[in-house]
């Protein structure tokens, strides 16, 4: 069981992955994976969620748990027995509870020994950086915007000695 974020970039079971990616990309990765309906999937959110409403939750194996404090998040992680544990990062959980951040990071790492654990955020903050220090894999996917100025590309190709039909050989 793996989750492919984009072509050639897949998350494997038995690992703790810290993922920074656009919301649409993460929703598409979860919704396009038919295998997720066969495995126990645990979504853990905090006080608010950016992507939960976009995730297809028709599977009977899809559980949602909310942690309104860092202590609740820690308890949920320790009790998780799912194949996939997806944690949507909420920095407000750690307001006034920074002493719990290291145990939560350890619980993410421990859960990653038995499951595919994903700590997800669309933007990095200080608490995410601390939580992700023990991650087996740190993935940052940046959305590429299409070039809206094709004349700029053509001009750059001419300056570099390239034709639109192919590459030009440099003379000695």
C-alpha cells in the first residue's frame, strides 16, 4: 500500500513522512488511490481542517479523530492501530503546550514503524519543523505555475542559441 503524491513520488508503509504540499494535490492523491478503501485509514485533525471536506470518505475503513489539544493528539497517536495515519498539522494545538511537542514527534515516529504516517501541512511553521525532525522522509512539493509569457521563453531560447525545433550544436 502506498500513496502517490505525483508521478514518481510515492509514500511507503512503515515510514513517518513529513509532507508540505498544496491542498489540491494532497486531496487528489488521497482521492485517486483506490487502495485506501481496503485499508484502515485514520485522519487526525485539529481545531480546523483545510482538506477534510474534500476527501472522499465513503469507505467504511475511514476513521476521523479530532485532537483539540496536543495531549489529545498524543493519546490518539498512541492508540492508533491503522494502516495509514494521516495527521493534518494544526499549530494551534501547541499554544501553551510546547512541552508536549517532543513526545508527539516521538509518537509519530513510533506509529511510523507499523503504518504509513503522514504529517501534512500546506505551509511550514515552527511547530511543524520541530515535529518533522524525526521523520524518515521530508517531502516538499511546490506547485509550478504555467508560464503565462510565452514570448519570454522564446526570447530566452534564442539567447541561448536554441531553436524551437530542437537543440543547436555549439561550434568549437
